[in-house]
């Protein structure tokens, strides 16, 4: 039995713990959240991305990463990130497909001009993200895409025009839909824990995000912080931890999707209405208002991406 349904069965039909959940869609969202929490021990936060330009890393070649020595990575401070980014890109683009064994460690060291330590670090990070399985004595083998972790989303949007028949547009649409389900499920649960005035900090952050709307990176970070502050005010630590885990990938995905979609003009007003409903304990109204806002905003994002 899915975990959300099992918890609901123990607390009473349509309930999760002491909180009433009336929407079947929200129950499905909670199920996704709790399943993701069950898997959280197998996920890691993304490591810092390299600032190297693509030209600083050798071009990909099927079954090999051999390249002229002059094109090898030489900046010591960024070698681990550059090696990781290069291998990540190759796997996502299908240079090394499902079940393919990566070149031997010594070949990667030679072809990328990197140290054995840097290559091993990159391979460990790829394994943490679920892209490869390292077998002692047999090397690293690329795993099926369905076994990768959520951390791969930004690279998939950047690198792949199509992933196993799924277009980049479909990836974006699915990722945005999943974000809506998770956020809406969290909001409905939070409503029963909030008092009047509890969301003062979240309201201030919304105002700050609006003032920063011309800086997409800053706006995206502040926008996610708003949800974190709502959860913090409600004392929902597990939900905060889960949000912390997926936030880096989503923020980086904003860069991958593009910068053409402007922040909706009703950003502040929509959030104020949601916060009012939450502080009144009306989770259904809060989620309905937020769903309307997020669906409209996501349609604009997807439309802007398709016109890029």
C-alpha cells in the first residue's frame, strides 16, 4: 500500500495524520512526496557546477573520450567539476547509452588530462546521481534512465533534445506539474498548523522577490524560499527537507528553460490571497488559489520556452 494511503488508513479515510485531506489529487501528491522521502537516503544534493565554458572540455566521441592533449582540462581548481560535467553530458546525450561500460579509469585520466583522484570523484558523484553502477573489477556501467535521480533534470533539459523518445518540452511540462503537486500537497497540510500573522516572513520574501524579478536567478531562489518559510512556520520539517533536496535542481532548471517568461503581474496579489487562506485554516481554498496561479504561470513558461 502506498505510504500516503497507509498513513491515511491509520488516521481515518481522507486523512494524513491529524490533518484532513479532501482532494484525491492532493492525496496523490502526498503519496509522491512520501515515496520520495522514503528514497531520500539514495539522493544527494548536486555538487557545485563548473564555470568552465564548453570549449574547455574535450568534445564527445562514441565509446571514447579521447581528444588532443591541448584540449584537456588544465585548471586544477575546476578539474573535478569539469570531469563530472563532461561525463554527465555524455551520458545524458546518449554518447554512453544504457548498459554501456564507460572507458576504463586509466583511459579517462589520459583522455581528459585529469588526475585519477578527479576521475574517481566524478564517477562517485555520477553513481550518487544514479547514472552509473560501479562494479568492483568490472568498471562503471550506465544505468537505465528510469533509475536516475531528480538531480539529473537540469542536465537533461540542457543537453537532450529527446530522452528515450520523451521530448525536452515534455520533460519541462512533467517537471512543472510535479512541482505543482508537491507544493499544493504541502500547502494543504500546512493550513491546519498556521495562525494569523504566522506568514509575515513569507509575505516579506514575496515582496522582495517581486522587487528582484528582473534578476531571474535571484527571483527563483527567493520564490522557493517563500514555500520553505511557509513550511517552517507550520513546523513541517520533513517537508522542508524534501523541498531542500529538489530546490537546487529546479532552480537550475529555470536557467535551462530560459529567461523569456516574465514574472506574472499578479505574483504578489496571488500569494497574499493564498497566505490569507492558509492563516484562516482553509487549506482547500489556499491550494485552489495557488493551483490557479501556478498553472497559469507554468503555461507562460512553457510557451516562452517553445518560442525560444
